[in-house]
């Protein structure tokens, strides 16, 4: 087992749990970054990492990101995340075993879908724990796949950044999985032109069926567009891609889009408006939180529709205080968490 406390991405996380069960072939890590604002909520990513170290890096960064995202969205939730990096042949047994690990944390961590996980995975987890969301509920109740809410939040943010309409505008969408494809649908319905890229041929076909043009995956950031929307994996904005960006606005759902702190400055130097990832991609966790708290779908809708206002507040603060957008967002969050700790 790696010593997570000396890991460069360790940020005084409250708890890191390594789950290894050779009998079912499961290896997972659950990270609780902060419970200052409530139980640590954040999805479970299922991904093949080359090394356990890479899985740890991801879960430490992602769980910290959830603290910031949940606080920014004004949810009564802290930040946590899980990654499953080895899955045995019996997926259901693995998910049930993962559910037991979540249950053993006694409610400090609440799981849901993330990249690679599905509603049926959440159902298997729910056989072993009640600390799980992302499962369809009765009509009118919040619940189910959170990704359509994430797509909606990103769509509304893009629309706001373009002055209220996407009609006739070109949006380059990187990654047309659950969130990216949902986003493409919403953009298409309102008359946007789409250029998309993905490494998954079946997902690309679905986007093509919506009328999207296709660009090579390694060039999508560089195509001429009004907005570049990253909806694949993180670290897509970096020293290599930023000088080649073909759009003046970046707004998408992928978590941890900036590879390093310096990339925020690189974006500004290039005259690119960056919508901080965790400000605009909160739709899914807003749904997860409402499901866990037994709230209505109408409450989720209202909170997701508040995302553009929140984004404007962040961008305005960045402007007046001479900060980068992600620094302004971080400052708002840190003040909120400090106030909660004082209270
Ligand atoms: P997904 O797995 O359904 O889709 C991701 C897509 O990206 C897949 O189609 C995959 O093939 C594609 N992809 C992977 N590498 C690529 C590359 N190099 N170039 C182009 N495409 C590539 O995942 P999702 O649920 O749609 O999530 C997308 C992103 O949004 C992730 O970063 C996720 O963490 C983040 N996010 C998702 C939600 C949610 O509600 N699902 C909420 C917040 C943030």
C-alpha cells in the first residue's frame, strides 16, 4: 500500500481507504477530502490505471475537487470520491463488495456514478449500503443518472457566455459520452453547429446522428470554434494544448481541466475566458445531493439553473480582484468552508 500522506496530491484529506478483495478481483480507493460542510459526496470512477499510484493521484485530486464543487454549489455536502481500478469478471460481485466498503464508512462517504459507472452498478452497490445515489426514483423525485443535469448546467453556462444564444455558433465538444452527448443534444436543439471528437467509435456515431461533424481526437482543442467544451478526462488544458486552442471560451464538464496552476495564467495570456470546471459541472452532484436528501426534481432544476449566475459572480470577482477565474472560485469556496468551520 502506498503512503498517501507523502503523495504530492495529498491535501490533508480526512480519510483514504484502500479496498482490495482478491476473491472477487476488486481494487478500489475511497478518499474523503472534507466533511466540513456535510457527508463527503462524489462519484465512483471505474478506470484502468497503469499503476495504483495513478489511481491514488486521481482519487486525491478528484475528492478535493468535490469539496470545492459541493461548496460552490452551496450544497450541504463535503467532498469525496472513489476509484475502482481493478474489476474481476463478476462485475456485480465487485460492485456489491464496493458497497460493503462504502457501508463500513458509516455515512462519511456517499457514492454515485462517475466515468465508467452505470445505474445498474449503483443498484448493485445499493444492495449493500444506503449511502449511494444515482438510482432512478418515483416521478417528481430527484434521482437516477446525474449526467443529464451536468449536461444542462454546462449548456446553460455556454449559452450565458455566448450572450444568451447558441444559435449559429460553433461548439467543439471533446468527449461525447454521457455528459458530452447530452450537451450536444441540447446545443443542437437550439441551433448550434457541433464539431466533436471521441476515442470511442460507438459514441461518435451517436453524435454524428445528431448532425455533428467529427474532428480527430488529438486536434479537437485546435479546431476553430466559438467554444471549446472538454467533456472527456482531466488535464486537457496544458502547455501543449493551450497555445493551439481554436476557441476564445472554454466551458465543459471534465473535472480538473487545468493540468497545472500555470495553465490558468496561460489561458489568460492567450485571451481565453475559462469557465472553472467545478462551477459549471455541478449539475450531477446537485442531483445526487437532492436524491440523497429526498428532495424533488424541481429543486434540482432550480439549482442547476442558478449555475450561470454563479459563473458570472466568479468571473466578475476575478475581474475586479485581478484573479484568474479558478482562483476566484477557490477563494469563494475557502471563505465558505472557513465560515462553516467557525460556525
Ligand atoms: P463518459 O465515460 O460517459 O464519457 C467520457 C467520454 O470521453 C467517452 O465517450 C470517452 O470515450 C471519451 N474520451 C476519453 N478519452 C478521450 C480523448 N482523449 N479524446 C476524446 N474523447 C475521449 O463520462 P461522463 O460521465 O460523460 O463524464 C465526462 C467528464 O465529465 C469526466 O471528466 C467526468 O469526471 C466529468 N463529470 C461528469 C459528471 C456526470 O454527471 N457524469 C459530472 C461532473 C463532471
